[in-house]
């Protein structure tokens, strides 16, 4: 029987293999950098022959792209789970920020690689990665748009710039946060929330935000 046309040329990676490979590759990419990590090192870390790894992922770039897709999907799922039960738009934004920080500081190497190695992708792989990133950022755009429409955010605030600065500040936490260090996840979230709300909300909502 002929193989279905839609599956021709696509790497077959079952769930168990995918998790094993992406976890091992993420650790190596974080420790050594993407460029200095070889396919053989990834295969060795997974207990696979290089040919077996190549059968699943035709190139190292394919591993990186799949890793980033997996990390973004996990982040989106965390945001949805945190915000779905919340009706109030301001509380919803707070829940989304807390979820983002929890995922970012979870210790999962994939999220660190997502933030700092995506520029290693080229051509179609980079375009695919940017499309995934934009899909995640649309969740934040919707949250901020809702707040502005409902009169929480000052009309002169540029929501696109606010989102870029806000997510940039949150993501940069990954470079300096240390578990058991000077600041806890909660303290970081509280400070980020204070800076965001005091700078963007109408004064009439400052007191409300400060008690969340």
C-alpha cells in the first residue's frame, strides 16, 4: 500500500521520543549554545545513534524549531488555564502575568532557549518561529485591547509598545533570576505589576490594581 502523500518527507517523532530529544537538546543548547552543539552530542545525550536522530529530525535546525514550538504551546496553555476562569479583565491580565513568570522561571531549559536562540533559525524556519511567537503575543494584545476598550488604560497609551516593553521586561528576568536568590517569583511579579499598572492605567484604577 502506498504511503499517504501528506506524510511523505515528514519526520516521524512519537511523543516519548520527542520529549526525550527536546529535553536533552535544550539542556545542551543552554549549556553550550546552539552553534556549538552538534547533532552527535544530542544523539549521545538521548542514547540514540546519529542516524536514528536524523530519521526523526533531518537537521539540527528542525530540533530547535520544534523545541520552540513546544515551548510556546506550553506557555499558551498555561496562560489559557490561568485566565479562563477569570472574568474581570484586570484580574485576567494579572493572572496572565503570573502564569508567564511561572513558566519562564520553571527551570525548563526549553524556555530559556526559546528566548535567546531563536535568531539562530533562518529562512522558512525563522518565519515559522515568528508566526508562533506572534500567535502567543496575540493573547496579550487581546487582554490589553479589552482593558483599553473598557476604560482601564489611558487612551494615549500605545498598546503595541506597552506589550513589547512589558513582555521584554518579563522575559529578561530569565537572565538574572536565581532560585533561592534575592527575589522570589512573587516579588518579581508584584514589581512588574506595579510598574505596568501605575504607568498605563487611569489614576482611578491605581488603587484597585494595588490590591491585587
